[in-house]
C-alpha cells in the first residue's frame, strides 16, 4: 500500500529491525535498560538539554510536559489548532486539572504575542494561574521562523512563563530552515520529538528538559501507565532514526512540493503550492467530486488517502517516492 494519510504510517527498515532484534535490554522501570539509558543520555546532549525521557507517544510526552510545568488549577497558553489542545483527548484538563487557554493561530502557524499578552491572567483569586506557553513546530506543516521563536521567548520571560515546544515534527522545521535542531531547542524549557513520524521509528517520543523537570515527568509517566520494561527494543529504533533519518527529510519536502504541483493538474483540485514548506500538503476538492468513492477506488488500487473536500491533507514520508506520487495522480485522474 502507498499511504498518504500521515507520516505516522512509516515502517521500520530492515536495518532498523536488525538493530531492534539485537538491542541489549533490561527493566527500564528499574532503570536497568542500557539501550533506553543510552538513548536518553545521548539525545539529551544532542538536543542541548540536561535530561531526556523516552515515552510511548507524542501525546504522552506532551501530557507529561504540561503536567510537569503546571499544577492543578494552573493554565497553559496554546494555539487553537495545537495538537496538545485539539487532538489529545483533553488530557491535561482531564488528568491534570490544567486549564488550556487557546489562542487563534495566525496563517503562518504562530500565535500573536499581543493576543497572548491579553490572555495571561492577573494574579487574582478569580483566575487560573498562567504558567506555560506551548508552541508547536511545525504547525500544520508550516515552520515557525527563528525570529519569532526569539520574540516568543522574550515574551515568556517578561510574563514569567515557562516555554514548551510540541516538536513532533521539529526536525522537519530544522531541515526546512537549514539550521541545527539545537538552534530551535535553545528557546524552550522543554521540548518533545516524535520518533515515529517522518524519522521512521515504529514507536516512541522523547521529552527534554532540566534534570528536575524530567524527574517529575518520569514519576508522572509511571502514574499514567507509561513505565515500560524491556523498552530497549524500541529505543534502539529511536536512536537509529535520529542518527540516520534526519538528513533524508529534505526528500520528503521536495516530494511534497512535487505532489502539490501535480495535484493542481487534476480537475476539481486546487492546492496552494507556495504554502507547502515541509511534508504536508493541503488541498481543496470541488464538491462535485465523489470523494468517498474516489478514496474507495484508490484503496482498491493500493493507495490510501483521508478523503475530504476543504483542507484535505496528504503527507509525504520515507515510504512515499516520486513514483508513488505519479501513481496516485494517474489513478486519481483515471477515476475522474
């Protein structure tokens, strides 16, 4: 199957499967898994943080990050379209009694600092305490500019807020900006990195922060059922993904631009090619197209998409080649 639904559908390479099979393991809850310990130590240094925690998912990493910054009755600022607000089942509110305060995202994915300032609560018993600003990079495939990150950091310091980055696709941002990931990470008190999206590992995310912060997060990870035993099998895949699969993200970005251009050749389809910055392509499909029937026909031919009309999303990744895109376009055109 050629799968354009997300970059979460990537499959481990044969080399990655070999590394997983050969990984040294121990009981990570006891702190005895040497491969997990190696990943956390190596990754913390690589990303410019004092400590790191290996988690089962990006959702879990974000939850632990927010709960380690905020207590019951506290508040965090985030985007209206932020993943940790909109797509993570309200975990911070449900499990931590932490109130999200969403702000409308600008077209480039950023949050207007003036709007954020108005949302910060005064020190008054009527209000939740605003503790944290959470940003996401990339945001809907868009890259937050380096200058904006510096401005947001200055804003957070003036307001006395900690800064968290949902960096599920932060390497896509770094590659698009042609900067080292540490230049992005330096602006944040905590950061997540998803290993199971474009980087190609089958499972896992990392949470970064200070030693004290990660110690709190580790305790919370156990509380929410995230303590894993012989997790070195997964950590080995994660380290390989970080060590070997970052540089090839440029191919995904180029394929996404090619995909956007080819989509614009299809009747009833429009795509803003200029807005494609990384590996996510949004398109609008005319209502006259029987989109569900199209998706079913494509699936029968071994091509998976998430059907929709306005704002439909296609994603490139290591299992999508230029020929895969040509096959999608040809099959789509034949269906029409």
